[in-house]
């Protein structure tokens, strides 16, 4: 995979330069280096596959500092020692867990070979949620090694969604003013989006955040980071975003990815099966169900696309934004039916009147 035509990046992050300057620290200088991913953003990242006579490895340039890397290392070691399949950060020849080169940090892990979790497979999907529950259950008492940055989220979702709600109202005023094609589509669906936003806030308003379970969370528990090996073991990879947070946030983020798929399209039965699998290991309380409903109800795509559009209206590709908005709204009726059904399910489950 060719890297961007930027002299700094090519010089320092080219396959040849990595082979010469990084791999000798792991006694892998005679290996083949293949660039897998490169992101030239503020959080610049690079991932390489290292093929050697001793096996295959994943070399990654991380985008955070040593103290944060210590937290990530601690998280992976904790889960590994609790028999969760995670690729450990391997030591270099000096017993260190990273290589520092030109103010950049590199880590090496085993290469996990296999297909990513297939959400079209019921067995794979349900097992992935048992695995997530197990990770949350086993890491409740997690603490990082001394010297780590203590990563913690646990933000108030009600406050965040309320700001998004206000942004929807501001965007509606802008839409009335602009009267372009994007704005017409936005306004055509505004009442439905407002219904979802109100349902989200209503559910989060009932949530007692002090009664939400907290543990180590992956924060990007989606199919691309869930790999089944040849023995059907499920490996969880890429802990770059991990932190201490509400378990239900981790679960909600993952479930929204499943439910937004065209084949799933806000299917209440799929959600309930996933929750049943999770709760076999880690039961959820009424506040966590309220949080989940609030998280899933909000029209996230509608809000985000309109925010970006009106913020960049004079320089954006309007046709592209129209296509993205139209595509995001195809399942809004399904989402409304889902929210109503899930709200009724919660009321019945916890006998809420």
C-alpha cells in the first residue's frame, strides 16, 4: 500500500525505513514489511504487517505518549491474565515494550490472522457480546501500572445529547434560511428526527448515572476489531481508545453499529438476543437500560451530517452531503418503531408505569 506523497512521512514511515530503523530492535531486520494502514491526520497512525521466519507480527505507530501507552499496556496485560484473547505487546531485545524513533513510538504484537466478526452470523455476533460482558466483568477491579495516565471517561450523556438537540434546532433555522436541496431534505425529516431526539432525552433524564456499572472499556468494540482465528477463538484487538468508563457506553456504541446495518435495520429481536447473551454474564439494571435506549434513540447521523454541512456550507461538496443525508434517513421510520418497541419492553421488564 503506497504511503502519502509527503516527504516527511515517506522518509520516516516508509516500509524500507521501518525495516532499517525499527525492526533491528526486535531482531526482525530480515523480515518482509507491508504497510497496511496509514492515516495522515492529527492522530497520525501507521500499521505494518511483519512477515518473518518466526511468524507474522503487527507493528504499529501509536499516536499517544508513553504514559498513555502504559495504560494501554496495562489494560491488555490485565485482560490477557484473565484469559481474554488479546494480542500482547511484545518486548524488544532490550526488554522494553516500545521503540522510540524520531519522536515516534512503535509497538509490536502478534499478527492475528482470520476473518473479522461477521454480524450476519448469529452465533458469532452473540458470542462477541458474551466476550464483551466477560471483559467488563473481569476488569471491574482493573488498575494500571504506576506512571500511567489514568484514562477515564464517564461523561454525562444527557448533557451531551442536550447540546446536540439544541444544535438540531439551530440547524432547522439555518435550513429555513438557506432553502437549498440539503435544507429541504433536512426539514422534511425534522419532525421525525425531533421525535427521536426527545425520546432520547426523556430516557436519559430517567437515568441515574451514579448507578451505572464502571469498568475498563474497549471503546471501539466493533467488527473490525473482533477477529476469529482458525480455532474459532475470538480475539479483541486495537486497544488504542480503551479507558475506564460506563460498561453500558461500551455496549451501546457496539450495538448501534449492529443495528444500523441494512440487514439488521433497527431490529428489536436482534437487540434483545444480543442483550440476553451479554446478561448471561453481566446483568444490566434499569438505569443501564434507560441509558441504552437514550443512546440508541438519538438521530446521530442526521445530527452529525447537518452539523458538518452548515459549518462548512461555503466550501463543502453539497452533492456529496445530500447523498449522505438521504442515505442516513432511509431507516428513520424503522428507528422510530424500534425506539417505541424498546421503550415498551423496558417498561414491561421493570414494571414501570
